[in-house]
């Protein structure tokens, strides 16, 4: 009796079903919508849309400044080069260290534009922002893909090597000749996607007057 009197009743948390959770998220979204800033900065948004549609139908290629194109391609080349190099080093220890896997998952889970917005606060509107915004998430992507390629590589060549061969020599003679074409193909694929997808937008964020002739605008 004394033991039953001393025990305090535990508070049972209510179990929320699928419908209750859905309504809760809708309520949170409605509150966030009321508190959000939905003001349009353009003077005439419909005129902007008509100008955008006219540019898609009849593009004026001669109005494009060559330095902006050069900087966009440079962001892609340098960003992918740094990302591929860092990803290759992380891929060597990807399967052994859990901390590396968590780090790579975090790096590739954040979009390039969000990395650019974060880096603008540190490096400002500069080329460093554009290059790192591409290199940071791509390093996590390259590490994941390169690690899978290394794990799936054929180990038949390593069996021919002498028993006293070091780990570096085994990787250089047995793995790199087989994996180099795959690494190169995937790197070219990532470079192609980085030219038209993130670098085109990041160049708007990180270009200065010297490259575009006007102040950068963030849409």
C-alpha cells in the first residue's frame, strides 16, 4: 500500500494520428503564411513576366556579356575540380568512418543556392562565394559516388600483387586504372550539370560590377 501511494502516475502523451498530424502541419503553414513577407519588389510584375516571355521567344544573344559567361563557366570548372578532389579524399575513408558519412550527407543535403546565401555573409559578393557554393555540396556528392565505385571495383588485380605491397601501391596499381574512366565520366557529368543549373544562378549572386557592369540582383 505504501509503495502504491509513493508511486506517481505517469503522464501519457496523446498519440497523434496521420490526420491530426496533417492538420497540425496545415495550421503551422497557415500561421507562417500570415507572418511571411510576400511583397513584390518589382514595380510592375506583369511587365517583368511579359519581358521574360519575350526573351524566351526571341532571345537577344548579342546582349549577353561575355565576361558573365566566362565567370559562370569558371565557377563550374573550379567548383567541380575542388569538389571532386575533396570528394575523392573523403571517399577513401568513407566506408570506415561514420563521421565522414554524416558530414558528406550534411554537405550534399543543402542546395547550392543556400550555400551561396550563407557564404555571402562571410565572403560577400565575390568569386569565392560562387566557387565554394558549388564545391561544398559537390564534395559530399563526389565522396558518396566515388566510395560506391571503389567498393564495387574488381579485386582480381590485387590478388596478383605481392603480399608485401603497401596499401597505397595496391590502390595505385589495382584500383586507379580501373576506376579512372568512371571517375572522369562522372566528373564530366557533374561539370555539365553545374554549368546550367547552380552556377548560372550563383553567378548572379556573386558577380560584381567588374563582371556584369551593374549591381547584382537576387530574384
